[in-house]
């Protein structure tokens, strides 16, 4: 455990490497880790695709093929429109969020201590425990929901649904319909971002609290929580991916 009180230790591990002030503050650690993990994802899939073999597939090729097939089946069951973009999107979201969550299994003091050698006092390497990261991803989903609503229904159908659903098309009901539809539209990305952030932030806090214990007492709770967390990591990525596909399906279909 680092020197200082427990409060200082926890606070230190929850601070971001950032630039700027107020609304325009950028969390550099979240951005860099997200970019690096995205490049690892692209590089891994590209290298496996280049070396893919039908006769003697490697272990990593088998895992990736199973992942791709599983996600493709999920998209086929949930999304009934053209899936040439939605299926790759679902795969990207699942693997990228999975890689995000995987960073929580690294020792909490590892990267902060390494970065201190370079004079960097604060750093966090878990993008999914940063609300800016999860809401950035969910805002992209919100933009896609609007795009697919217009793509599936047209501008006229999208506008008509905003003003006439769910109470009917009488002009006196248009304000209530519009308000409810806007609330519903905003609630989707908010729930996506908050769910992922809340679960991973809580997991990060528990790992930090375990690190406060003496070294000899950390192993049992640390290993137990890590084993449990291994189940949470893919589950949260799967939930984010499935809800994204479901939201796009609801947006594309006429009601």
C-alpha cells in the first residue's frame, strides 16, 4: 500500500491524468488506454485473419471464430433489418468493452507506480470506470439510434412517430407524445452508460479497498474477487452489445 492514509490512497487511485478545466476537461489516460486497446483489437483480428487456416486452425483463431459466429447469431435474432453494419458494430462493441473491463484485473498499483517513474502522479487505466468513457460510447449509440430511425422509417415516419406515439395523432397530444419520446430516447444511452460505469466502478473500488490490506491478507479476498470479476467482465460487454442491437432494431422497425 502507498504511504499516507487510506482516504488519500483511495482518492489518489481515483484521480485521472487530465488536461483542461470544467466541461472541456480531457481524461488523457482514458483516451490513451482506449486507443491502445482498440489498436490491439484491430491488430489481433487482422493478424488472425491473415493466418487463418481451414485445415489446422490455431487456438486463437478458433476462439475468434466462435466469438464472431456467436455475435452474428445474436444480431440475426435481434435485428431484422440489413446487418452489414450492425454485426461488425456489435462485434466491435463487445470486444472493445471486454478489453476495457479486462484492465480491472491488473494490480491496482502497477501502472500508477510505473507512471510515477516518469513523473506522472495520477493515472487510471480502466476506461469503463470513467463516466466520460462509457457515456462517450453510449452517445455514439444514441446517434446510431437516430440514424437508423430515419433509415428505417424515413424523415416523415420518424417525425410522425415522435409526435403520434404512444397516445395517438390528435394535435393536442403532440406535446405529450414528443416529450415522452424524447425522454425514452435519452434514457437509452443513459442506462447503457450508467450500467457499465456503475458495475466497473464498484469493482474498481473493491480492488482498491483490498489493496489497503496487508500484503499477506490480500490474496484470499483478491483472488476470490478476481475470479468473480472474470464472470462480470464478459457479461457487462455482452449486455452493452445486446442492448445496442435491440435499440437499433426498435429504432429501425415501424411501430
